[in-house]
């Protein structure tokens, strides 16, 4: 199925459910908010909810399901979180053990799902503002990096902040701050601009997640808090079973990007 046919969140979810779309969702369903996904047992849900509350930049919550319910009723009431993501990641004791296109066989009646805002929403706003988004221009996944910035701990959950990076000229970076600060529900303004080593990134050409992109002469890295942060936290905490989306393979909601804007 071509991405030109996937113009609404429901289109993308249907294609994922049928298995006809199994790739990253960047650029699909223009205008619809995409989301990160974390699914974990009820016994961990309060701690994770508290973690999100204490770390709203990387983990801005859009929806939380009832235990055992695979339907995110606030953001996509006809969806099924077991089937409607192109690719998932299954983590056991902090180790990635599977990357299926359907998690029905792993589903438990005590699972609580967290739908977390995604930078793809503010990328659409950047493009509308005429600002460059290099990984979209190149057709690759956004580069993401672990940092030396610790998230605020909550219960059992702790770990490093993950950031996504987009290269820009200094003047474009200033405009990008203005544009993305209107979207606190999808990470908001950047958390760092400039020297990667200042936040613990030793090699900007080797991202921990996603794909590398070139930084051209006269450009600097602009870094936003990233919804892949929970995956780095899972690796640190090693819970017995957690399921997430695969980086770049997001859950596409029925919420319009502009509904998430402020000001």
C-alpha cells in the first residue's frame, strides 16, 4: 500500500492491522497526531504514570487505558493497540526479545497501555513554517541519542533522557524553538541546542536509535526530548515484560495536530 493512500489515522491503523504497512510512519496521515506506546502490567502502571507525570518533556501523556482494554478511547476509540502499530518491541527483563507486527499472543488481561505524544506532530509544524527536517528530506528515521541527563525517578522507574536531533542553522533553530514551544503535548521546545558533548553524546554520527543524518557546514544540532526515553528506562530497570512500539513505527491517533497546540 502506498503512503499516499494513508491520509487519516484510521487508514494507517487499518493497514497495520491487515499487515500491509509494517514500516515507519513518518509522513503518513498528515495532520494527525502520532504517538509512542508503552504497555506494561498493572502492578507497574502507577509507577509509570508517576514517571510520566514527573518527566512531561519526554513522556507527554495523551491517553492511558483501563487494565486489559486494548482500546485508547480518548485518542482513537475504534483502535486496537494489539494490532494497529506497524512494528512493536517485546522486552523481557530489559532485553529485546521480539519485534512482531502484532502483539495479540503476548496480550495479558492486566496490561495497561500508555499513549505518549510524538515529535512527528511538531515536525509537521516545522515543515509548515518552512524549516528543514533533514531525516524527512532523506526518507530515514530520526536520529535519537541517550544523554547524560537523568530522568526524575518514580517508583521502580529511572534512567537516562533520550533526545531526537534535527540539524539547523542557528537562525532556523531560534524559529524552531518558537514553533515547537506551542506543542507541549508532543515534547515542546528543544532541551538543548549546539554542542552534543554537553549532554553526553560522544558521536553525533552514531545514534543509539534511528538513522544518522548529515550536519552541514554552518548548522548545529537541535535536540528535543524523545518518546523513546521509556525504552532506555526499560533497559535500565529490566521489568519482566513490557511492550513498546519500535522506534519510528508509531501509533497514529484520530487527534488532529492542531488540537495539541497552545497559544
